[in-house]
C-alpha cells in the first residue's frame, strides 16, 4: 500500500478492504495509519475519508478510532483539539474527530474533561451510543451521582455495540462508590465473553471485579486467561496484568490467614463460654443449696419458736387463772410478776418469729438475685 511501486496508497487500501470481514478491516486500517498517528489532524482526516469511501460500519470506525488513539497516546502524540480543522466537513469526519478526542481523554483518565466533552457532543449527536458510553465511563470513573442514569442511557442506545460495551465495562472497573459496580462488571464481562468478545482486557477487568467481589479463585482463572490471550510485545499491558495477578494472589493469602485466625478465635471464644457456663452452673447449684439451707434452718427456728409460744400462751392463761383465784397480797403480787414475765417473754418470741421470717425472705431474694446475675453472665 505504499506509493514506491507506483500504486496509490488510498486505492490500495480501498482494494484491500473490499470484501473483508469487519475484524480484518480493522486490522488493515490500523496497519495503514499506524505511522501517521503522531499527527491528530492527519490520521483523523484520513480515517474519516477511508470510512466515507468504503462505507465502513459504525462499529468498525469506532474500533479503529479506539486502537489508533491508544497508539497515538503510546507515542506521546498531542491530544486532538476541539477545533480540529476539517478538510471535508462530512458526518464521518465529525464523528471520527469526536471519538478520537474522547478516546484520548478516556485513556488519560481525564474524567471531568471527558464528561464535559461528551455532554457537549450529545447535543449534536443525541442518539450516538458511543458518545453516551463515553459519558457513562467518565461519570463512573469520576464517581459522579449521575453515573447510573448515564450508564442506563448508554446501554439503551440502538447502536450499543462491542466498543460501547468495552467503555461501560472499563467504567465499571474504574468506578468508585457506585453500588454494585463489581457485580455489574462481572455480568457485563460474562455477556461479552458469551458473545465472543473475549478480548484480554475483558478478562482483566473481569478479574479485578471478581477480586472486589471476594471470588478470588475465579479471579485468578480470569487473569490467567487474560495473560494467555495477550499478544507478545505488549509489555506495559502485561505489567498491568501481572500486577493484578499478584494482587489477587496476595489477597487470597491474606484472606486465608484471616479465615484461619478467625477460626482459632472462635474456638477460643467457644471454650471460654463453655467454661463460664460450667462455672455459672456450679455457682447456681451452690447458691441454690445455700438458699435451701437458709430456708430449712429458718423454718425449723420458726417451728421451735411457735412451740414455745404455744407453751407460754398456755402458761399465761394458767397464770391468769391462778391470779384470779389468789388470796392475799403476796399471792397476787407473785401472779402479777409471773404474768409480766410471760408477756415480756412472749414479746421476745414474737420478735424472733418476725426476724426468722425476714431471714427467709432475704435468703430467697439473694438466691433469686444470684440466679439473675448468673443467667445474664451466661448470655454474655
């Protein structure tokens, strides 16, 4: 496709593209423009012209732009300007320029700039799925509150294709604070793999999402697949994949150690609880035995006092009878003294009965309090 042999390069590339499958068309275009990516105006204009002449499908144009923008960034080429001069103001050129600038902002993780650019371009191309996907990627990566609505808008676009799915998956992988991002990323990656879109990056992003989900064995399989699919020579990308694999392995080791430590702590805690239960049961039995002893002793004391009380009451009744029947001063005095002594003795015995009852009540209350305390300790 060079002009050294007298063949027009444009004509040669057009002939090479004729009848090729879309995947092969992407390869041909990338090879043709690989040496021109240092000049944004040059490769954007030439790619748009190729798309117009050969009627490239939208998804082919989008993949070509993404690939060439990555190569341009890798070579340190400048960012395509917003007012890039248009050799021919065609629809393909305009979209190619929009895609090219957005792709460079994406690869540089300029989330705020990309979101502003995508929103401005959506005013011009409101139905374009790739521009919607750029907006979703920027909002997800930048942690914007409108990320959910922009992601839904991108996935609902009629021209939501493989490149759009790449953008959304990349955004979910980059997201911070988006609820369910890891789960959605795994689901989208699985969908893409099911469609045959198992690019190395898809498995790489899937591995990272699985790691965040705690599914480390699956993550390790996924990152190994990504490394296997990666073509030789992509050293920078390989380093990223290798770092992800190391992170998964380190997380797995740490997770295993945490689980082992947790299991040991649970066993120790269970043993400590079992020991506390045994101690509590023993203390309950001791307090129960003590309470029974107190109650028994108190009841015996009450019975003894009641017996004495009955005897004294009989004595007092008999003394009263004697006093009534007594004759003379000294007999009356002796009767009165006897009754007084009996009354004092009766008062003392009544007081002892009350004290024994208080002792029984106190013993029962102490036993109940001990039981409550031990039950509470067992629950803790």
